[in-house]
């Protein structure tokens, strides 16, 4: 889809002041979308980004708080008047050895599910009517959930984290069935991505260098290209696109 065709279309990307979320926001902005930026805490960065992209906005919200999740959607709709694309990128992690069962406490399970599963669900539910209203037969509205290879394979920083991403994947496919054909719902499941958060993950970088066919982790822009493809498609829905440089083949 050309920039002119995307003029006036609005995309909300959660966690979009850095990393994968920022790369997706900038990719879609370059393709003509108006961007609604969001973050939990980097308010200054968010405001700078909004000021440097045409007609963009920034909203701060803690996705662990259901009240703030709902206010995020209403704030975006109040500012822009429509929503065409929702990218649920924001998420949290917990580094716990898979054998340390007691360390993975109930509180950790709850906190991970609150942000990684329940917040995306609430955002989708709150945005549903706006997404349906902006959808057309030739250009259905789009939801993209940023999952993880840990939700596809028995891997990941912790079992609660991997299970939360597996739940997000299954939710993606269930919603693709229930929201079609007006709204398409897909997910991207990255492996290692080079972001500020993963700079210190020396073991993961070593694993991808030695074991993955591509010999490295992904760049955020490479994940953004997949998101762009999913947004521009008028047909794909219910897909979980694994993007791990081929590590799953080894």
C-alpha cells in the first residue's frame, strides 16, 4: 500500500519509544500512517518522537493497570478520531531458570500475564469498534501481537514468560476466527533481537551466533518489515510468523 493510500490511517503501537516498537512505528510512519506512540515510563522520548512525526501523538500508560490500559485506547481515539492498526508490542520478562520452580512464584505468573496477555486482550476489546468502523473490504483493519519464539518452542527466559507468549499466540488465532473478515489478527514471534534490553544477554548472542543459520540476532527493522507486510496484506490472518534466523531448525 502506498503512502497516499495510508494517509489519515492511524496505528497505535504499544511500547514504541525504543526497540521493536519504535522500529515498527517508524516503518509505518514512513508508509504514511499517523502514529500513536506509547510507553510506560519514557515520557520525554515519547513526546520527542510524537513531535518529530507528522500528526503523531504520545500517551503514557502502565499496561499492568487495567484502568490505564482502557484510558490509553480512549485517549488515542479522542485525539485521532479513528484507529486502523493496533500493534501489541509492549511486554515484560522474567529471567528464571526453568528448573527453579519455586522461584517462579504466583506473583510473577500474575504480573507477566497481566502485561503480556490481559493488557493486549483489553486493548483489542476496547479498540474493536473503532477498528471495525475504519475497516473496508479492500483494506481490513489489522492487529499484530508481538509474541516470542519462546511461545512456539519450549525455550525462553522463564517458563511463566514462555507460557504467557504461548497464550498470546493462541489468543491471536482465536481472535482471527472471531473477528474476521473485518479485522485481521496475526502475531510475530521473534527470537533474539538486537535492542537495548538484550545488549547484556551474552549467552543468547553466543547461541544465535553459533547455532542459528543466519549467525546473528535480528535487527529491530527486520521485525518491522514483517509487521509492515502483515499490515499491508488484505488476506493473511491467524498467522504466527516465527522470525528467529532459523534457530528453530537446529
